[in-house]
C-alpha cells in the first residue's frame, strides 16, 4: 500500500499550485483519502494524520477480510519531507502497519516498476509526479538504467 502519489494511484486530485497531497486507495470502488499539507513548512497536520489513521483501520479490515498475511506499506516524499511525518509512521506502526519511509532512489525504482510492468515497452523514460517530488527514470531493455528524484 503506497502512502503517496505514484503509479498505483488511480487519479490525482486537482490542487492549487504549490499545494501537496497524498492519496491512499483503501479498497474497491475508488474510495480515497486525500491529505493536504497544513502549511508551507510541510506539516501533515493533526487532521490529516487522523484521516490517514482512519484509512489505515479501513485498509487493515479489507486486508484481513481478504486473508492477507502480510502488509507492505511505504511512504514517499510527502511524508519524508514533513516535519511531523514521524508521527504518522509511529501511529501506523502502533496499528501493526510497518510503514517504511523510502528514499527518492527507491521511490523512483518502484515508480518505474509500476509504470512498465504490463506495458509492451523496451526502452524509454517514466515520470512520476507525486505530492512532494517528481521521479524521472530512464530504462533500457526493460531495466532501470538511471533515475532522478527532484523535490518541489
């Protein structure tokens, strides 16, 4: 379950220039929880963290109902850059969700893998525009050759 905008997100919300958000897709039917940064110093904010914890509860119920035995959860640049991102990580872990904050290189690699997985492409570029960064990856023969992550 990615905690951040990426190739697994069904749609990106429209937002004002300079605003950032996260999308959690928590089940069938496209139900999503959007989190907006609370201020210019990149805080998630108490309300957004509370909404995310609620989404985690929902996600755990869906995963349990589906018989999942393991949850892999990652947080990307929005949580990585937020001054209160650690609060979200701690709350997730208290629910048994091993939320891992990943670096830009892994974020770019996962974006590349998600983008080209089912596409009949051999070489090219991918671009993942997320809530707090953009990842650009170059690939040849379906293998990642170079990637860049740029904050914004």
